[in-house]
């Protein structure tokens, strides 16, 4: 839309300004010429045939040059409309071939305008004076007209290159956005498949446990019940044999209790961290080895975390505890782990006095914690005010339904 405004404005605005300077008797013909030029410009915009566009571009160039030959150099302004159009629409050598043609025809039109024989008068002196003035005006008009066309062509060409580069960037952006949507869709499908696989694995595990309860514990309890009934009948008649049967019943019940305990242990959800990266065990060892008071709390429903997240949390706690003991002389350290629906937040606080920039080693440790956290998409925040606290926030996807 801005291109068409500029295209039509280059015809209408100079034409109206020139119309104000024309005598009244010449306005009708001049207005007709401008309407024809405007009609060629509009017709060119609504045709789809490449050959017709070429012919209309040439016709518009010739008509603009006819206006120059008829009304003078001021008509160079309306001729810029067609130059602006083909500099943007044509590519390669075709635009410069069209520009060369317009440049040649425009110079011919200027020469024709200044070569009007009616402007000459008889007499050698008058003829010489008029010829000198005519030559000076003609030369000035041609030089300025050609320079004007060249500058406009260069600016239009640069603008077309900028528009083309912008179009290519928009195309690349659209492709990247399309790939991003495809990646998000693939990620969603992968999460859905993971959930389905997890559900299938849980269903299979439940089936196995139910079979174990039925086949092992169930049969053993039935056998124990039958042995209890037999022992009730045997004890009054044979006390020794009945006592032996009671011992067997006890052993059967003990075995059943062990099996039941093992089954219940399997039914319990896994801990949020493995034994190798258990934070409570780390704090217990630190308190036992250094005598520092340690406190550990977990809030919210615990989730099963990826091993990478477990490692980052464990190493950040270890680094924060080391800094608290080495640089802050802390006597109390507390770790708080808060599970949310979309992220896990871990805070490590101590009552020591730590300056984040006091030692080189401390700064390196903090930067290591920050880099580790960023690798899993999290953020690290350090609060220097008492109590000195290191907060690690890491997003989790276990409970997020992105479908």
C-alpha cells in the first residue's frame, strides 16, 4: 500500500502544482494528458501478464517523455513514478535496461523541448544570443535531469535491496517459527508417549504385584488358615504335635509378613532423589563431621526428578555448604526444598558472614553453580542479606500438561 501511494503521488502532486502555473486555455489538454498517465499507472498495477506489464511500463515511459517534451523539465517528477515501480518489481539486468531506455528517451524529450524553432528570431546577433541562452538552459536541464534520475534510481535500487533482504529475513523467521512449532509438537508427542509408557509400566507392575499377592501370600494365608484349624483339632489329643503345627503357622505368618512388607515397599513412590544424591544424607554427614547444626525440610508433593536435576541440586547444596563453612564460618545451615507444579525451588541458608566477592575461590564456586543451573534451564539467585541464602530454581515437566 505505501508503494502505491508514492507511485500515484509522484504523478498527481507535481501535476497539480504545474497546473497552477498554466494558462487557463491550456488546462483542459494538460489535465487530459495527466489522466492518461495516471490511467497507464493504474492499468499496470491490475494486470497479471508479464508481457502486458512490460508493454505498459514502456508506454508509461514514452508518455512521461512526451509530457517532458511538451511541458518541460518539471515533468521529470511524474516520470519518477514508473522508475520507482520497475526498480522494485524488475530484477537483474532488466531493471537497468529499462532505466537506460528511460534515460535515453528523457534526454531526447528534453532536447526536443529546448529545440522548438519558434523560440528563434531572425538576425545574427539575436540568433547568437538566443542560441547561447538556449544552449545554457538546455545543458543545465539535461545535466540536472540526468543527475536527478540517477540519484532517484540509486535510492530506489537500494530500497529494493533492503525490501528484498527484509523479505528474506521474514521468510527465514517464518521457517524458524514453523520448525519451532514442529519441535513443540514433537516434544508434546514425546511427553505423551512417555506418560503412556509410564502408565503401561505401572499397569504391568500392578498386575505383577497382584499376581504375587494372589499366588504367594494368598496361598500361604490359606494354608496357614487350614493349619490353624488342624492345630485346634490336634492340640487336645496330641499336645506335642499341635505345638509343632503352631510353630509352623508362626513361620508361615512371618514369611507372609516379609512378603507383604516387600510388596508394600514396591508400591510406595520412589524418593525424589537417589541414595547417591540424597540431600538429607549430605547434611547429616556435614553435621556429624563438622559439628554444625543442619536443618532440612521438604514442602509440597515430591516429584520424581531427572538425574541431571538431582545432580545439580546436590552439587549446588554441596558448594553452598562448603562456602558457608570455609568463607562464612557458619554455625547453622538449613536447606529447604519446595516442589511446585512447574518448578522445584531449593534454598540453602546459613548464619555466617559471606561476601560474594571476598575471595576468588568463592566467586568461581558461585559461577559454577550458576552455569550448572542454567544448563538445565534454571536460575540461581544469591541473597547477601542475613541470612545468606542461595536459591536454585529449576523447571520440571512431570506435572505440566502442555497438550
